[in-house]
């Protein structure tokens, strides 16, 4: 049995986990969000090639949190308005941090 093909990403994106042990199928949504948050253009292209645009769109649209710059990038790539993103809706429900 051959080993499944792994996508090519910069190891610095996954600095806090064992890069060799990442399960790219079971943790696909986490990997996609992490690549969009911390990767460069080439990493994002590799992510889209590996997972396909439909799976990438689904992961980004349902992400619980995306940085604002990542949200706008994701909106442009998946060609959906930011209002369709779950993280945008969550941000509207909680507009400010709690005053502790």
C-alpha cells in the first residue's frame, strides 16, 4: 500500500505541532484555516490544489474565527460576501471584548 500524497506547506505554519504527524484528511478544516491565516500565496495555492476549491470554501465559510485580513482574502477567493461567513456573523454578535 502506498502512502497518501501530502500537500507541500511551509513547516513554519505548523510550528506548534509535529509537522510529520498531521492527518491532512481528519484535520482538513483546521489545516485549511491555518494555511490561510499563516501561509503565503504559494501555500494557499497548494492548499487549494490539494483540497479543491469546494472543500476550501466550506472550511472557510464555517470557520469559527478568521482574522479580518484573512476574512477579506477568503471572501475574494471563494467569491462570497463576508456576510456569508460564520466568523463574520459571530463577530457581529460579539462586537467588543468583555471589559475585564
